[in-house]
């Protein structure tokens, strides 16, 4: 099996996505249409994403666990900026709700 991927999501946005079968948020405050891809992380990366980008988030957050073999859009591993050596998985299309194997609460 391919290693699982992760995405930190606002719980309200995730619930809305479940109703339509696809999640189209790239990251906090930005849509797939705004950015062109959905930000994903590895098991080692998501805690840093949570700390850097959601530390001041007031709402409920969930950690989406994604099975890459269930995705209908391609994943590309890319650096977040030219000076970075770390690669992050970017999903170039909507995140299929069926690809999410778990959605667990993080912190409020």
C-alpha cells in the first residue's frame, strides 16, 4: 500500500465537502480554484503544518487521512518555495471524499 497522506481541514468545510462528495479547499482561507492544488502532507509533516498555519484558528479542525490509491487526480511532490529542500504532496484536483479513510478531531 502507498503511504497515507494527510490534510488539516476546518471541520465545517469538511462536513460541506462530505455532502457533495469532494473537498475543494487548498489550505486555510484558499480554495483549489485559488491555488490550483490541495495541500497534503506526510505523517511527519502535518504537525508542522498545524503549528505554522492553524495555531490561531478558532474553529474545530479535523485531520483527514487520505489513501492515495483512491484519488482520481494526480499528486505531485513539490517544494513549497524555491529555497526549500522539503517536498510536499500536492493534489492537482479535488480531494474525493471516498479517498479519505478517517477524519479525526484535532483541537478546538
